[in-house]
C-alpha cells in the first residue's frame, strides 16, 4: 500500500458536511460592522442625537425582531419617530441607508479558499448542507451573491423576520419574487425561536439529509459556544473554524451593545472565549481548505 493510500484511509470518511455560514464561509462580522457603523454614523450626523441613546434603542428593536440585521430599523427607533413626527424616515435618512449599502457591497467577499474547497467536496460526491441562524432574506441574498446557489445542496435557516404592522413585503422588495429566491439550493426553514447550541435542529437535519447516519457527518463552525458545543452534544465530528473568530476584535463591542442576543448569551460567549471550556475535536487554523486535510469526502 502506498503512503498516500495509507494516509487517505486514516482520515474519517465524511459524506455529509454541515456548515455554519457567518464567519465560516465569509466574514459576516466585517460585513455587518462596516455597513452598520456607516449607517449609524450617518444617523448621528443627520439627527444630532447621542450615539449611546441610539445604540440602546437599536438593541431594543433588534431584540424584539430577533435579528441584528433588520431592514426597517430606522423607522422603528422611538427617538427618530418623536423628532420627525409624520415624516418619511426612510427618505430623511436615505444617506444613512445608502452608506450602509455601499459599505456592505465593498465588504461582501468569501474567505479565499471556500469556493474551491466546496467544489472539491461536491466533486467527490459529498452532500453540503448549510445551517444558520440568520434569517431567510439576507441568507438567500448572500448565497446568490457568492455563487453558492447549487454548490450548497440544502440551506436550513429561520424564515424571514416580521415586518411592522401595515408594512407589506412588496413595499420593501419591489423586484420579482424569483430574484429573492434560491434556484438550486433547497431551502428549508427552521423554527423561528430555536437557537444554537440547541441540538434539536441539527438532529433533524441529520435525520432528513443523512438518514440518521451520524458517523458520516461533520459539522464546521466558528463559534465554540454555538457550533462546536452543539455538534458535540449531537455526536458528530465537530470542526472549529478558528480563522473566523471575531469576538476578540475591539470593534466587536459595538455588536454586543446593539445585538439581539440576550445578556446571558453575551456573558456566556465572553466566558467561553476567555476560558476555552469547549475543546474542539478538529480545528481549522487558517482556512476552510484545511477540511481536505482532515477528512476523506465521498458519496454516501
């Protein structure tokens, strides 16, 4: 037996790769921070309001809507409603919305090795599944933007966020509906209020996609608290995308201040980051491509 064959046989065989998306396939935090900061700077400049007050109100809206990416945020901030009664806040703060979109466009890039690695995994016959907590609209947008529609076989995400009373989806999304939908990736919705590391959704995914064959599944994600702990609880090969960890960046404090996460979730995240009480089985130190060194991918 050749050395290559011996090394190849020593790797676990994986037929189903379940991957997180944000900060695993792309730098979601960088996209969020650059676009949100630009928008917040513009809101402060236009309104003259205190940043701390706006941040507190933004957090309240994000927690009510269950997401830190809420497209109707400006219209729901109480201080702006009081300062500009009966006014079209979307029009007044259009420069803030434009700044958000401009920065988002510049920051929207995949991690360098993601696309070629996924192509190799698919060419070898494995099924690729994405599981994210991000709502359907933004997740579908990013998969289309990054040319992952079809390269990922299945996407599991919560449905879209709620809209304000009296606001129809058609008012915000004016293009034909098919332009917002995935054409090749099969999109399935997860329960709205079930969050990682709750293992129920991952168990459902494995049951539906892999027929309950836990031994043939690997799960990769950047969060020790949510991704690695969940995969370990379920009993599949857990892989930590350490290259995507953003919690130690100074800018991350802004996300903590305005996030939809509960104070308990923020505290636990900080504790895990500092104490490392969740130990991953496998680690991707520098890139997504390291998956190819860890596993043999093949059809079921």
